[in-house]
């Protein structure tokens, strides 16, 4: 974020001290379906916040509630400190980049980008200057007279972004902006969006169901599950300290093992996983049954001869991926299918081999059962 | 960099509310409240301001019941000054309610309700119909109501949407629902206007409607049975023919585009009675075929065509194209890949047709049947021309009003019976068969080659369709040449006599003028149809927009009311307009306005369908993008939707124009000497046996409309569809 207090225009909204977006117990019902269930969060100005969650959890609905394309059934929505709950989309200072880009097919690139400025009633000269500026910002100078149908997918996407930021909205919304692009372009466009957001200190709310994308671009991530917020935090917090099994499962390919938490001793507790016993931060999880989230690289495999005090397992799949190995290991106690990666590619474990499984205490985290 | 001007202003729409308030005050203080003799736009009322005065003057001079209307105005103005919308709905609602109450309670002849007269014991005060002042006042009050509703978050707080919704609903209530209610209320009253339930049930259950004498060897069955009988016959024949034609057009080598094109245009441009007329010329007592048979084969002349046979034949010829269109849509919806799948499973062609295709098109068949059934019952002109002594409901309604009997009560009762029949068929068609079968006309199938028809079926289809096609060709040939010979069938020497009588142009003292007898009605029809055209398109497309893009409580009911006018027979519309708009509060009979209004609301469903089909192809995210860019819904409609809806606009305009030109059943009640219409004129000529002029006129109309259709199609062409590829694939947001 830009922490200089210079004449940067967006600093005004930062100074005001309001969150750029605030949800207070917002609910959205479609008939009997509750798409968003009394959720609340704050989004700080100048940050990129991602809404992440499985399909149907209410991400798009939340985004549309911010935009004013849906009217909340309950609760309050504030933008920059002003209650906008009853305002229509046109009256909110929010722009949106649509999944399908939604470029107006009967207008050329320039007309598309200047649409919002014209709707605001600005003078023609100013409209054109501003639109041209934003077009060059997204690298599309020279394409002004093209029709949307004459552009590639990535270019259409950039026109959509230019059209949205030309109004310098208080909040910019993206609904799965990369889903129509191929894998390589995704990475690039993702980085461009992030770069633009940081350069202009935009407040962005970004919807995706791809956790890697979320980790890569976000200042903060709001994980949603069945119409509610499951966890709200920085990427690091979510990865290292998932609030629930669900979050741990959703963020990265964590293995979840049944574990038993023993007595707390200060910050740590003794945790038993099958025959293993580890001293781990208890994170205020009460003694009793819980789950252990184990990242694939935290699974240490050794030859079975070395197995004292370790979990016994058997390799059921092994794949060579150049710089690392990927294994699937079946264990009996605790009963699990572990997904493991190993940097040692020179002495692989064969499929069918009995192995001793240990866990790196640095890369495992205790989570409460849901 | 400058920040954009803030988009959040005060949420009170001061300018909007202020403007409507101003208009309401004008309607109350300046513009004449009542109808002005000689027309508002003659501005004669300015000279005679005191007696043609605005509500406030009238109120002070003996019509005190107008004075309360100032209270809502004052209240709304007070709210405006305090920058509040909450409460405007109460003011507006009270104003409209009071207008309805005083308008219905006090009419030109005294109390509007007989119980009021009994209560008061006097004839009561009188007032004429509402004029422009009342219209302005009511419209403004409606819009103030909308401002309040929008302020409460209706339709996402969008004033334009709420306002349009209220306007469309109000017009539907006034011009669709209110006339229907008037029918009911005059059905239960006797001719002097008193409540007479006994008379009503006597009329409703009278033998002339329900008798089944003909089954027991008597001469006549009730008119309801007659109507149903013909309608069922027509439904069955039209569906069978339509299916045969659709199968030929889509599933045989003769995939003739011209057949499709021709068949889809014919029913639109043909005035409905023309076919009946042609049948008389062919099979009437002096018809061509009859002559031939009697001269060469000695078969005696008879009047068999005048009655069930003639009506059924004419209607089958007229409505088969409609059944055909429905079934083409249905057949196109049957994905060839399903049939291919069946064939790869080793099913024979016949088996594939029987087990895959047939079940898939069965709902479509029912739909085609019901549509032809409705059309047959609603048809007025063919039974009038060719029905002879065989009466059906629609003609009986007409004769009950214009005939010597002049029994409005009986007309109303007959109208109710007819309406119940058609509405029931309409409801069944919608509920039971669903919407898919008639919306998909012109829908796209996926790849793959449709299975060819089994041989037997193919021959059957040819066998059924060929006679119909032949007869159709003969009918149109007769229409086109019949008016240019002396007496077709008897004296086939060419003549321009009829054409000149109808369409001559002469040079007189003041220059050229249209001296032919048909010109006045033709120009009048063109004028009124042209005036109705943009309004029909506008209100129909607006309704389609509201239906497709907005969610609001009562949407289904709204859609039903809007589409219902499809199922209201023209005769019922005609009689209901006479019953409701002949007297205050809304007095319009004898004007061109009422004809235009009947055009608009009769043809509105066509525009709605064109709009819905078009809107279905425009991704919702386009309007949402526009909204989030700060354009309100009106700007969005104008700058994004309208340009993309060009095809629907053109379709709606053409169809509403052409249908207005060919309409007869409703307007035959509404046309007057001054506002005479082409179709009414033709029916009149045919009625007195002047077939020459009638046919020449019909031919001119058909050619004229063909030219217009083709011309517009060439002019607009596929151009409007040129660059119609939205940004990317359709997006599943809020599907
Ligand atoms: N217009 C609607 N009418 C009824 N239910 C709806 C509507 N829109 C969304 N829903 C429901 O609300 C829930 C949340 O939908 P939403 O579109 O917000 O999901 P999402 O998180 O964006 O999912 P995805 O990742 O698949 O896009 C879903 O169960 C959906 O079926
Ligand atoms: Mg979504």
C-alpha cells in the first residue's frame, strides 16, 4: 500500500478512516434460498480482498450486493462510511468487471470505455482524455476504434478493466475475471490486475474459487462457506492458522488427520496422531478430538525399518515430477490417505513399499473439528 | 487527476417530483377537466374558459366533488417542500381513488349506480367524460405514487422502472380489465340499467345458447355448441395440416425455404374474411366450381357452403399457417442428435419417429390445436361472410348489438360465454403445455441431420398437404384476379370497373383528388394503423423489458394480464369497449382514439413476444455493466438495450401495423362514418353482394402489405443483426 501522505488523490479516502466497504449482518434471500446469511466484514481502502469459497457459497451474491445489483433482504451495507443499502447500482460509486466482460457489442472500444463518463455528463474533451489515459494504462492505445468482437479474450478483459477504472470508483469489483482466459494468460492478467491495484491504490473486491489465485493476489482473503464467512484474514493467517477443518481443507491440499488433543501447557499441548505424539501450539482448541492439517511437504517418509514410533503406511501411488516426487500413502492408524511431496528424487520409494511416516511439526497445524 | 463528481447526491428526487407536481397543478388549475366539444386541440376552450374550465373553476361552479382533489395536491406539495417521498403514495393513491369513485358514481345521466339513485331519491348530478386535465392530473398522481414506491426500495429503488410498471398496469387495467368488468356488469343488468339477476340467468342459460335440439332431430343447436363444434373441427384439421406441412418443410428433401417464408407471411397480411369471400366465389350458388359442376355434370346448385362447411373450410385455410408456425418451432426444438442417438441404437426410422420424435412434439400438437381453437372461436369475419344461417358466438354478439333487437345484455352474456371458452383454452395452453412450445419459433437446433421421415408418413403428409396447398393457391389467385373480371365464373371478361370505382383518382377544380369510394377508408386505416404502430411497439417492448429484466411482486399476474389480450376475441373487445367507453368517466366512442387504443392493446402481445425473444439473446450482464457504470435504468434502456433491440422494434412495428390494417372483429363495433376502416368497408360491400369491389379492395390490401413487408425487410434486412456477438459466452450470473 502507498503510505506516503503526498498529494495522491486516493489518499483522501484512506484518511477518512472509514472502511471502504462494510457489511453489517447482511442477508440475501431468494424466496426460500438464503444466498448470504447475516455476514459482516470490513474492507480497508486501498486493499485487494478476495472472496474465496466453493461453488454456490454466495460469493457472486456478496459481490452483487456491494454493487447494488441485488438489494439486501436485511442488514446494512456502507461504502466509505455512507449507508448505501437502499441505493441502486447506478447511485453507488462502485464499478464491476464482469466474468463475461459484458462489453457493449454495438460500441467500439473508445465508446465502451467512455460510457460511464458520458453517463456522468462530463464534457466531451474531458471524457476522451480520461478514457484515452485509462486505455493506455491497460496497454490498449491504438485500439480505440476496434469493435469488441475484433479483440482477443485478454484484450476484451483489459477493455473491461479500463471501462471500470475510468470512473475511479471507491470500490472495484471483479467476478472471476480470469475464468475465460487460458492458463498462461491467467497468470499474466492476474499480475497486471494486482499491479494496477497497487499503483492506483484501488480498493478491489475479487471473487474466485481458485485458492492459488487468491493467495497470489490478495491482501486479505474472506473464505466463505454456505452463505457465511468461514474465516477472514491475510493469506498467511489462513494458510498457517486455519480456523476450521473446512478452511484448512480448502486452502492448499492439506491432509486432515484425526488427532487427540491432550492437556494444555501454556501455549502448547500434546497432540497424539496414531502412534505419534507431537507438542504443538494448541490455538485454544480444547482437549479432545480435533484434526491435524498436514501440508504435503510436511509428510516425511522413511524406510519401514526406521519405523519406531512412526505411523505405518504403504505407498500406493508414486509420480516423478522432475524436481520432486509425489506420493499417495495409505495408513491404517490413523486411517488416512496421505498426499505427500518429497524433494528427494534420487532415492524414490516404490509403489507397494512399506514406509514410516513422520510429520514436521513446523508445517502442521491443529484445527478444531467443525 | 480530478476525482469524479460525487454520484451520491441527496436521495430525494426533487426535480422529478417537482415536475410531476407542476403537471398535476396544471391539470387541476389550467387545463379543461372534462372533454371539450370539438376537441382539445382546437383550443376553442380558451375562449370559453369559464364553462370549459379546469377542475378548480368547475369545482366552484356546481361540481363540488372535484374540489377534494386539491387536498392530495396540497399534501404532495408539502411533502415536496420537506424533501420527503414517503407519503406521496398516500396522496397519489387517495387522489386516484377519489377520481375513480366520483367518476363512476356520477355520469352524464345522473348517478352511475342505481342504488345511489334509490338512496338519494333524485336523478343526481351529472358530469361529462374526463378530459385532458383529468388525464394530466391522474398521470402525475400515478408518478408521485411511483416516486414513493421507488423510495421504499421497490424494483431496486428505480423510479423509471416503478413508473413504467405503474403506467403499463394502469393502462392494462383501464383498457383490458375495466372493459371486461363492464361486460360483466351490463350482463347482470337489464336494458334500463337496473340490476336483474333473474334476467341474467335466464339469458345465460337460454336455449338459444345451450340447446341440444339438433341431436334430437331438431333444426338448431345452441350457438355455444355451434361455436365449440366448429372450433374443435378447425383445431383438428389445422393441426393435422400444420403438422404435415411442418414435416414436409423440415424433414423431407423439399426443405423449401419459400414454403416457410410464404406460410409465415400469408396469415399476417390476409384480412381474415378474404378466404371466406373466395370460397363463396368458388363454391357459392353462383361460384365457379358450382357452375362447372352444374353445367357439365348436372349436379344441382346448392347452398351447402353457407354454414358449417364454409366456416370450417375458411378457418382451416386461414389458421393452418398459424398451427404450422407453432409446429415448425416445436420440430426445430427436437434435437436431431436425439433422433440420431435412437438410430444408432438400431431403431428403425418408424420406431424412431414413434418413440422419440412423436412424444417430443406431442405438447406442441396440443398447443397448435388450442391456438387454432382459440382463433376459430374468436374469428368473426368468416362466419359473418359465409355463415349463412349458422350462427356462432362472435357473430351473434355483433347482431345482438347492431341488429333490430339491440340487446346489450344479451351481447354481454354471449361475450362472457365466448370469453370463458377462449380464456379456458388459453389457460390450458399455458399451464398444461407450458411456454416452451410457442416461444421457440425460429429457435435453433444443434448440429446433426434430422432423421428422414418413414415412407408411409411422408406420403401421408404429402397427401394431406397437397389439397390444402392447391386450395390456398386457388383462393389467392381468385382474390388477385377476381376483382378484375366482370363476374368471376360467369363472365370472365376483364374489366377495370371495380378497381376504378374503388380507387380512381380524378382531376377536379382544385387539382387531383382521390375520388374512388375506397380511398377514405383506406387512408383512414393507414393513418390510424400508423399512429398505433409506435405506441404498440413502445408499450409492448416496455412490458417485455419489465417482464424479462425486472423482478417484482405480482410479476406472473402482470404477465398474465398482458398476454391475456391474445385470448380475448376481437368481438368481445369491441362490445366491451362500446359498453365501457360510451359513457363517462371515460368517453371515447366515435373517436379515432378508441380505434387506435383497440389496435394497441389487441396487438400488444405480438410486440411483447418479439421483445421477449430479443431480450433473451441479450446478456443480462450488459445492462448490469451499464448500471454499475452509473447509467440509470432509463439511460441503460436507451443507450444499451434499444440499439440491441432493433430487430424486435422492427418486428413489433411491422406486425402491429399489418395486424391493425387487417383487423376487423373489434373495430367493426368502433368504426363510424367518419372513422371508417378498410376491412369494415370491405365486409360491408360483401354483405350487400358487391363482391367485385370487395375483392379488388382485398387484393389491393394484400399487395400493399406485401410490398410494405418486403420493403421493410429489404430496408432493414439482416443489417441490424450484423455485429451481434456479445463480449463472450453467455454468463450464468443470476440465471
Ligand atoms: N437469482 C437467484 N434465485 C435463486 N437463487 C439464487 C439466485 N442467485 C443465486 N442463488 C443461489 O444463491 C446461492 C449463492 O449463489 P452465488 O451465485 O452467490 O454462488 P457463488 O459463490 O458465486 O458460486 P460460483 O462459484 O458457482 O459462481 C446458490 O445456492 C444459488 O443457487
Ligand atoms: Mg459466482
